[in-house]
C-alpha cells in the first residue's frame, strides 16, 4: 500500500503534509502535490495533516486506479518539495469544490524546495 493525493488538493495545495513526511516523497506541480508511490513508506503521517482530506491510501483509489497513475506519473516529472510554502490565495474558496482535476489541473511543475 501507498498513499496518494487526489482531486481535493487541486488549487488548494495547503502543504501541511510535506513537513511531516519522513522520506520527502512529495512532488510539487503548479496547483497540486503528488506522492511518489515507490518512495512512500506507508507510514500514514501525512493523511491526517491534510485539511481537505486529499490524501488517501491507494486502497481507496478509483476502480481504474486514476490517482495512483496521476501520482506515479507526475512524481517523475515534478520537483521534490520538502518545505511547506504558501497555499494559493483562493485555497479556502476552492476547498469545498469537487471535480477540480478535470476543471483546473495543470501539468506544469511547481517550484519545489
């Protein structure tokens, strides 16, 4: 098992999860984070830190494994992030919205740290 970041992170990107990760397995896109499944040690400390509940065990992924694929693919392309940054100014507004991946996802990398 590994943990995955899902739709709720898009355009919220609070980053509370980053600083508790003991293995630095988070990667930063322009408007969301992902976890590198092959680096995640399944400790679960990141899951309760996410204020929008965007982090789930991969056992709770969609039937087609969409989020595991998104996390796996983009962790290879985006820079590693080890320090919490500032969330987007509209993060609180976006927190309640659903279906954000299809509407707002950006494949562009973030800045990393």
